[in-house]
C-alpha cells in the first residue's frame, strides 16, 4: 500500500471528500488501483492506494495535488510551500501557516509581525486579518526564510506570486468573499438560490474547499454574506470591502 498526504484539507461540511473522489476517478480510472480517503492531523487528506498500479498512482497523485513535507528535516530555506492559515488572530506577533509538518511533532510556521508590517504597513495583526479578508484554512504560498531545527521554529514570507495576488485583490476596487468549508459547487448553488449569481464577476477555486468570489463593481460584500451565509452551513467567510 502507498500513502500520500496531499496539499488539500477537508473540514466544514466535508463535501471535499466526494469532489476529491471524482477527481481521483478521472485521474486513476484506467489503472489497477483502489483508493481510500481519510483526514489525518489538522484535516490534511491522506490518499491510501492499493493494487498493481499503486506506485504509478501515488506518483500521479503527487503530481496532481502535491504532497506535504511531513518532517521538519525536509523543510528547506528558500523553497516555496503551499500551506493554510491556521489559528488566525490568536496571537499578536504574526500569523501562523500550516505547511504540513508532522514530525518530530506537528509544527506551524510563522509569518512574523515585523515582516507583515514591512509588507503591508503599520497595523495590528487582527486589523490586517479583518481588512484583508483572511480566514482559517485559506491556501497561501509561502517561502521559508529561516529554520531553527533546535528550537523547531520555521519563519516565512509570502512567495512573490502570492504577494502579487494579495496586492491585486486589495487594489482592484472589487469587493471579495473568501469562503472556506465547502466546495465551490455549493457556493454556486447558494448564489443561484438567492438570486445573487448576477452580482458575481468571477468565481475562483483556491483549494478543494476554498472559494474566492470577486463581486461586480458596486456590489457590497456584507449584503452578499447576509444572503448566502445561511445557505452555507459550516463555512467561514472573510471579506475585502471597498467603500463606495
């Protein structure tokens, strides 16, 4: 049996398992392999593969979805990793990102306050989180800037591409919603049910269970949250708001 912990999490309404199963069927359907999905530490998804083609299947899964680093020893300075915001707003000295370090014990990495202030200006972390619409589990690409193996500390910066993306989100004048905890199909369904599909300029899948809605100019995020929120049980919604 081969096991791969991929760079996706399933939580909230857990609809991601069904979607991931469909994706795996499309990816591995022609191969002699069976798979099982399960959630491991901190909701990361493990794909267990068994059969004649399990080796090639595991490689295809890694190529398609990526794989967590597992061990602190595998984390390299200067390398980019895909992680998730975790425990946002619980500390004032930065923002933690879970990049999938399980050994020697689970460890989150830190975007330190001095870096965030250098990048986005002087404001408290909690104000930053609210202003930028950040929510737990939002996928982000980060660059490791320092690893202290003795203290088991990992320090991060946003990757160049992620920084460009964040700055674009903050500068284009469109209100935005970040919805974490359900698949994008359920978000679309909620928009149709409430008649607000016409208010959305663009829908982006940021991850298996994380969706970005870019609203049309003049459409305000709080009004949309009020309408679609009750349709999306188990989700967390963050917003970037521009004053009219």
